[in-house]
C-alpha cells in the first residue's frame, strides 16, 4: 500500500499547513506556539493532526461558564508585550501582582463573554473552514491512492 501511505502523508501535510495558514489569517500568532504545535502523524490508515489544547477554543469559542487558565493568559500578555494600567488608565509596572490582576480580569471577561471580540466572542471558525477546503481533495487523493495500489496488486497476481 505504498501509494496510500504517500497519500496519507500528503494529506497530513496539507491539513496541517491549511490550519496554520487559516490561523495566521485570523491573526492567532502571538507567541508562535500554536503554529509550532500543529503536527500530524500517520498510524496505519489513519492521519491524526494535533495542536495545542486551546486551538479548539480559538476556532469554536469556549463554554462561557468555564474560567480560563490565568497562567496561560499571563504568558499571552507577556508574548504580546501588553502593559497593565491602573484605574485611571495610566501604565503601571509589570510586577507579578499587576500581571496576575490583569490576567484574572481578562479571564473573567472571557468566562462571561467569550474569547475574541473581533469574531463576536464566538471563535473564528478556522477549523471548520479548513475542513471545507480540504475534504474534497482528501477524498480524491485517497481514492486515487487505493486505485493505484489495487492496480499494482493485480499486476502481481
């Protein structure tokens, strides 16, 4: 099943690169961790594409009642270079206490409203878009690979 194996690897590459492209288009690239985390593996006749845990949240949104991980928000704040402000709107030092407070406030807002204002707090839907973009191509690639492998097996008989 040499042709099928090649097709499955090509599908993995195609799906992973499409996810990366759409995430970049939606400007989800603060630290680059999401892009680096998107990988694929082929196990038998199955292709598995994996990414950071939060990929589903930024694509589909989150359950509003669930409180997000404040430490991850702090990392995001650091990666973005966001400076905390006081009640008057003036910048304050980037101490642990100030960053914790800011991360907690952002987490509270996410749990009440959702994840991304620019997408109506619902998520961007880039995983669903990827699925629409590659499904037809994947079906054709697998069908062609099976066809070629069957022809090779028939010639061996």
